[in-house]
C-alpha cells in the first residue's frame, strides 16, 4: 500500500519489490539493519553477475529502508552499479526474419511477430492493446496512469492484419507465451530474435524509409510532454 499510494509505483514494480523482500527474508530472516543489508547484497553480487539483478535488489532495499522504515542511514552510502547498454549493431536481414517467422509454432505467435515488426511497440504493450481496425491502428492500454512509460498510437501492416484476422484480433497473450514461442523458432533456425530486437529493426526500417525521428519516437512511446 505504501508503494502504491505514497510512491505511486506500478503493479509490476510493487510485485518486484515484494518478491525481492521475500528473497531477503528467506536468506536473512526477519531482522534488518545496515550489517545484514550488506551481507545480503554481498551474496547477491557473488551469485548473480548481472548488475541489473543487483540493482533491482538495491533499489528495493533503498525504498524499504529509506522511505518506509525511515532509516536512510543504512543505505545512503550504497552505490548503484553502472549498467552497460547493449548496443545492437547487427540487425537481422529480411531473409532471416522470414526464416524465423516461418519457424514460429502457431498463428498467435506469427501475429505477435508481425505486430512487433510493423508497430515498434514494447514487448508487453501488444497484450492489452486496443485494435482500431479501420486504420490498422494499435493503442497500448497496459500503462497505468502514473507509469513512467509512455505510449502512443502506432500501426500494424497488411501482413500483420492477415494473421490478426486468423486469431480474431485477440492479442491477450503473456510474455511467457511469447518467450516460449520465440524459443521454438530459435531452436529450429539458430537465429537469435526477440521482441526488443524487432523494435530496433522497426526503428531502422522507418529511418531508411525517411520517416521523421519524432514520429518514430512517438510510435515507440518515446514522446515528450509537448509533441
């Protein structure tokens, strides 16, 4: 309730904080202080080499101790690790995309794949999106009112429309299903493709077609307050 009301965190963020605190309690017990926090983070750092995982736990502990328990002195000197951005420099060709697409196991997977390719939306944004058939529009609706993520009207192409028709324009999937379907295609083709890569491919294709950056950003949800 504190995260939801006081901090205006999204459901996804609240769930992540709760799961992280459950992990702390399982590892360290119900007591918490500066020493125990450092012991826990030391274990996390040694077990998980991905700095994003460490950052997630540290973020939870900072919110819990500083904001909720009012013991900011326990965590004030703890630093977040630097996150190295993965720069995608080798986008798949259309031939590779076609081979991957044909290896997807069902029409639902293929519909999602084509929507990713032609809309530029984030992985989870298609699942509860509003479909506007008259203009082939797709409008994400999964972001809460106070979410830090933005969304804007995007569009899908005629190829995606064919497969959306086959699934009655129903994109109410889940990320687990997408990962499972894409893994089937990766195992068959040995081509590493995921939704974020298709988002980057979309941006590159739009640029090659001469679409202005501000419109590409809008389709991808990167919109300023005044657009």
